[in-house]
């Protein structure tokens, strides 16, 4: 969802990379991020031996001014996804 808000013309199903420069104290650093669609992330977790128990969206604060929320949000109460699960040892083949 965040990817679609920051890059409306981007293809959600593609894996894309972007970098941004930040300053931490007096140090400058370039941080690189990758966007992956939800199914690709789920597949990667499963391949690493994790079992996803819940996928949920944490709600934004109820006192968030409406003008700070994206118009495309409509009546939804959450913006981003989070997942939780457990890891089981599964030997690689």
C-alpha cells in the first residue's frame, strides 16, 4: 500500500529497488529499499521455514487529522500491513 501511495504509477507486482540519502548526526548514508508484492514476501517467509499465523493491518491513530490521511483511504481504518507468525525448523532439500 505504501508503495502505491509513494509511486502511483508503479507496478505493484514487480520487485523494485530505490535508494534515498539520509543524515544521521554528522554521518551521511544511502539506504536502499526494495518493494516486493505481498505474495513474494509470503513465499520468502515460507521458504525460510516460517509459518504465517496472522496478517493484519494496525489502525492509524483515531485522532489523526483526516487531512493527513491519503484520500484513497476512504473509510478504511488502516494503511499498512504487518504479519506475525512462528518459525519451525525445516531442513532444506
